[in-house]
């Protein structure tokens, strides 16, 4: 699948399938999802595979493989503490298998400030379809545009599972499809159970491992990637910090290498999620 090039908000092309069109576009054909009797078998296999697995990344890999059986190649998990409400999702521990282009676009457009999935998950008790959030009377046109743009990057339909704990924080697990076909209710139930199982096993481990494995960035490297995350060019950063543009590029290249990423946008996202910088 050819992925669209990055573009400004007003230049993003109209999605091939809007969320509001999904119900009318579902083809009258037999479901490609597993047969009814296969659901408990697949869930049972997932539970067995995760038994004894302590690393959150391994658990997430197993969950992603489970979701792929239901035509959901895109999976994302993020946890949010009390002080992250109305603040950036990028500060929360994140495990994500979304298209790289969408992740970069999300950051560039500042969608953490208006993400309707986070908004609805704060109060929702159970899983919800993205189409439900899209059609909610409280959803603004800007928030609907969020879903429309996500569709252009391959996230054409999906569900999100709010995971509320005993405290004031919460987490969100999302499953997305590259097609407009809505997930069946039975599928949603099993994905929700799998998400809850993952959350109970890994929620605590995500934060501890992120802190443990955060690479050591120098003060200057942190300053450079912080200003890059705020949209400043190397020249701008040089002026702000009183160093040359070449020196800025030198520090940012070191950050990319330490974080094992290919672009400064993704580096900023990862540095924020690891708690290295505060956006």
C-alpha cells in the first residue's frame, strides 16, 4: 500500500473512506473474521502464550499477532496519569504499531491536544468504535477531521478500549483496520478481553522499563531535541542556544543514534515518551 506524503492540515487529501460512510459501505459479503467457535480458542491460545512473559514489548508482540487474526494490523497502547489529562499523550508510556507517517503527522499537527479518542476514553467504561466517537454530538468538526485524516494514512476504522485502574489514571488500547468494515460485536469483546489482560500484566512494567532503558543524553542533546520537538530548525536552535547550525546537527545526529530512530520527529516522540524531555 502506497502511503501518502506528509502535508499541512489544509493540504491533506480527502480520505477514500470517511468514518461516517463506514456503515453504508460495508459490503454484503460473508465475514472474513474467525468463525464463532474459533474465538475462545484463539483467546485461550493468546493467554497461554503470554503466561510467564514479563517483558511488555513481548506481550505487545503477542497481542498484535492476536489482533492481526481479526484484520487489525494497527495496534497502540498508551497510559495516562492524572497530570497528563489535557496534556500531551507523548509524555505517556507508549507501545505502538501505527504507520510511521501517521505518527509523525500526529506530532507535527499537535493532535495530542485534541485527540477525540483520549477525550472519549476519559469517561467511557467499555470499548467503543471510532465511528461512535465520530458521530458523538460532543465531537467537534476539528476532531472529526482527525479521524478523516487518519483514514488517509490507512487507519480507516477501529475501536479503542479505555482501561481504568483504581487510581485517577487510565490507559487506552486501540485496534485499527485498513478497511472500512466495522468490527463485529463478538470480535470487540475478545479484543477488549485481550487488551485488559495485557494491561493487567504490563501496565506497571511499561513505565519501569521506559525509565530503566532511557538512553543517557547530554544536556546539550536534550536541549537540541527539545527545541526540534517544538518545530525549530537547526538554524533557529543554534540562535537560541548560541551555537552553530553544524553543532546543532551534530548533537541531533547523536540523539538519533542513541534513540535508534531515523528522524528528529520520531526522536522527539520517543524522548518524550521515555521522560527524557518535557514538551
